């Protein structure tokens, strides 16, 4: 990416166009996510125009994924049921050529979870979205642009590394995103919902890097707008749903910070 | 129903009286519902004056249902635990003569779920509340007033069919309800919570059609009031809890749209 | 406690100091809690400065608890998975000398749940926090100051008994707290989240009675502030997260009602 000032408009336009397609096509996004995040994630997806589904039952997750346009696998609740559901869902996504996103929540906290995440990464998720602690736990090194690019290239994935500045890389290109607001870290499931938005955007654009950037900018800008109307993380969590719902090209335009 | 203008006041009055009984008696409503919907459903029931419970454990769901005044079975998370809980809970409801509501969420998406819903409908829930896609999946025909009446009669149930206009029928009588607001479709679990309100109203009135109408009008009017104070689905989800809590006969009176 | 007027300032100061330590140290609190309460509990803990985790998987709950500074065990969803997780987590807490809180939700509704709660109490949780109906179900007598003290002494625990007035006792000392607002009873999981706050405060203060009082005052005062800005339980649930986030010594000072 490394956009010269002149290309900033075209980045904003690409993101606006992905947003417009979300509204127009309303992709179905199937989410295997933790119980803490399910409700908020569903509301984020509805607000942006998608149709979320969340079932975990081994008997029926296959048809649900087959009927979806993207899949999210979030490890926030790492139980036997979700592990089984994940294996079926990932197989189905691969068979149908669906984009899928892995969010390896809290792999820094417990070894079995990190092992399961590595096993999933070997199946080449379209995007892996994680924070610095999770990156370090998986990769063994502190995150940096160079480390992120190397890891993305090695695994054959696009990496979305969230932090004060978000990085998105496929191992060749790299972009950094400076949208967002500190209150986002004070609302549970905000990262999980962002990963669901990445899955949603992948359903609308074959350029994985561009779709991932779009998702992170969309949620970041929505967070900036929400923060202006909030008194704390409670009202912020409500306001960000409203601002995702009301977001459009003109509102995005002045705020996109991708370089 | 087919109410002439003159009887509109009496419909509003019947609904107000059900609302007043909810506040006065605070019925216990046991809910087998999906993880996405549990928190919002509990808050909707609390706001209207009920006492929700949500346990799924096979060991104790029996006593919980036996101590409740109504039961909700929502298929939104169709897992082994909920299926087992459902069979015990339904048996207990039947044995104690408790009203119970079936919400066959997403039966249009997976065959095992539709089969389980049909099996439950053969046990004659008091009310089945579903949307158009779910109706078509179960019945095999597009929904219409005539189809809805035929299906309700055939199954010996009251049907609550939600859509732009809601229909309620026992196969003989039919009423249509035009309350509600489009934002209700942008909040996850709104339909699930509406079904829980149907269960709550059944606990206060032996006329199943009337109680079902009351529930759908109550949530619809609360939605209309909430929409006037909202900036999007986030603030709407908060505001509808407030307006359910503040709803009373006078606020209902001018807004009831049943015909 | 039985504080003379002169010592009220010092109580407020002790609570402010616990609040400041929550903000500064951000203790990790692992919560085994019911699906209805998980999201709200996580947001309450984040708002006050803690780092919540919620996993239930038997394989990894051990490391999560070992890495936490306090543990909450809430019986609101009494399923096999949570029972197994609880036994592992409690063993780990005991081994590492971590404070842990038991919230025996709804033990008045089903005998197996009460039996499990008694078994857990025999392992001496640091604090047991319950309401009047739950106390009666466990103890067999109506709650009173004398009964509460006797039970706390007999079990070797600190008891937090919530009601219009909250009581906190270790069997020797007893304090009563008159903070809070009736809307708190109209929001699901408010009690569960309060118990999580007790766990959080235990991580910052070795005086268990004082930490428990602090937690109940903090949530009660936040509730009072939130009620002034609310139109019902929906906006209240949002506002209490905001007021927990914004709470500080000066805001607490004039409002602490401990005697």
C-alpha cells in the first residue's frame, strides 16, 4: 500500500464501495464465536447489513456454512463442541471456496488453545486477525512489520495485526491503519466483532488485503464517531452499533487513515 | 377478529389488562433459548414485569419448568444439550398444563432442525411463532392467511406469523397486527424475545389468540416508541427495553393496530 | 463495622483506595458464569479496569485460573461442563491461594443445584454472595443479621447478603450497606456482575470484609449515578457501565452508606 497522499481518495473510495456492497448484498456470515461475543457480534453484522448465523451443532453447521458467504472461527470459548464444529465448518468452507477468518483469542493464555490455532493456520485461513500478545504466543517473536510479513508469507495467509496502529499484510504488501478509539478496548467482544466484519468484507471483494483493510477502517471510523457521542464504554458499545448502521461513503471519506 | 372500528377500544383494553396482569403477577417464564438471545430475552421479560429463568441442565430443568407459569422453546441454538432439555421441559409443561411457545428459528436453513421442529409441533405447543421463511420450510407453501389458518387447524395450535403485518390464527379466527418498526429486524434476538413475551402473556390469559395478539402488540408498540428516541439499532435495542418498562394502558391506547 | 459518623470518611477512603488499585493493577478475574451474564459481567469488569476471562474448557481452565488474581463461580447455568470446570478451577484457586467468590444463583429453585452449592461451600470460598431466597434455601432459616453471622462463622466464609440493605459479615464483624437503586433488580446479571466485582476487589485487598464492602458500595453508587441518567432498565444497564468507568474517589465520597 504505502499510499502517496494522492491515492488516499482512491482508498476511501474502495472502502466505500465495499461498504455499499455489504448493504446491497447482505452476505450471510456464519460465526463460530464465544458466548461472550455472540450477541454483540450479531448486532454488529446486522448493523452493517449482513445476515449472521451462529449455530454450533455438528449436525447442521455444515449446511449453515455451505449457505453462507463467509465464515468466522473465533477461539474465545475453546470447548469440545466448538472444536468439533470448527473442524466441520472449515472443511466445508474449503470445499466451497468460502473465505474464512481465524481469530485466535487468548492463545497466549493456554497451550492447548495455541496448538489448536496452529493446526487451523496450517489449513490456511484467508485471514488471521490477532493482537500483539496473541502474535507473540504463536510466532515466538515480538510483532513488527517485518515479523508480520514473514509470518504471513510463511503461512500463506493475510495477517491483520491489531494494536494502536493496525497492520494488514499478505507478506508482500503491507498497510497500516490508524483509525479507531481507545474505548474500543474497553468493550468486550469488540475485537471478535471486528474479525466478523473482516469475514463479511471478504464476502464482497476478492482482494483479501483490501477487504481486510476495509473492515478495520469501517469499525475504526465507526468507533471514532461513536466516541464523540459517548460517556463511557456502555454508551460507546451502543453508539458504535448506531454509527456502523449509519456509516456511508461521505462519513468515511474524511476519516480514512491508511498508509 | 375482523374488528369493526367500534371494537378497537375493547381490543386495546384487553391488551392493557393483560399488560397490567404481567406487572401485577410477575409470572415466571422458563426459556430454552439460544446463547445469542438469552441476555436480551431476560431483559425484555424483566422490563415487562416477569421473572425469567434459562437453565438447560437436564437434572434441574424439570423443577424449573414445574415452578414456572409458561415455557419458551427456541431452536436458535440447536445442540444436543438443548434438545435433551427441550424434551424434558415439554413433557413437564404438558404434565402441568403449562402453556408453551415454539419458535422454530432458522428451520429453513437445515433439515435436522426442521425435523425436530415438526416433532415438537406434533406435541401441540400452545403457540408456534415464526417468520415467512420458517413457515415455508415447515409447511411447504408460501404463507398466506388461508395457508396459515389451514396449518393452525391441522396442527391444533395457534400460529403467530410475523412479517410486515403479523398474523395470529387458531384456524378459525384470524387477526392481523400492524404494529412494529423496521429497526426491530436489525436487532438480533428481537423475534426470540417477542416469542418469550408471547409465553409471558399466555401465563395471564386463557384465550390463546388474545394473549398472542397482546404480546405482539405490546412489543410492536414498544418498538414504535423506541424508534422515536433512537439513532440506529444500538440505541433502539436499549430504548425498546425502556419503553417496555414504561408501557401502560394509556400509551398503548392510541397505537393498537389490530384488525 | 458499626461506624460512628466520624469514621465514615475513612470507609470512603478505604473504598477509594481499592478502586484506585483496580485501575492501577488491572487484575485478571476468571469467571465461570452463566451464558446470560457473560457479556454484561465482562463489560462491568472492563469498565472498572480489570481483565476478564471466561473460558470453561477443562483442558485450559487450569492455566487461566493460575494466571488470574481472583475467581468467580456463578451457578446460574448449572450444566455438566460448568460443574467440571468449577471443580478444576476451585482446586487451582485453592492451590495458588487465590481468592474466590461463590454466587449460588437460584439454589432455591432446584435441589441438585443447592447440593452442589453446599459441596462448594464446604471448600470454603473466600466470599459467598447471595440473596434472601438463596440464603433461606441453603441455610433453612430466613436471613437476619444473627443468622447471617452464625452461618458465616459456621462455614468459615465471608457472607455478602444482598437485599434492600446489603449485609457483609465474617461471623464477627458485620456491616450494612444502603447504596444501590431499584432498577438494579430489573437488569439481568446485575447480581452476577456484582459478584464478579467482589472477586475483583478481593484481588486488591487482603481484608476480605473490606474488599466485599468496597465492591458492593462501588456497584451501588454506580447504580445511583446511572439511575439519574436513565429512562428505564435498558438505558440504566448502559449507564451503569459508564458510571463504573467514570467512578473515582470524589464521586464516591458523598455517597457511601456503610454502617
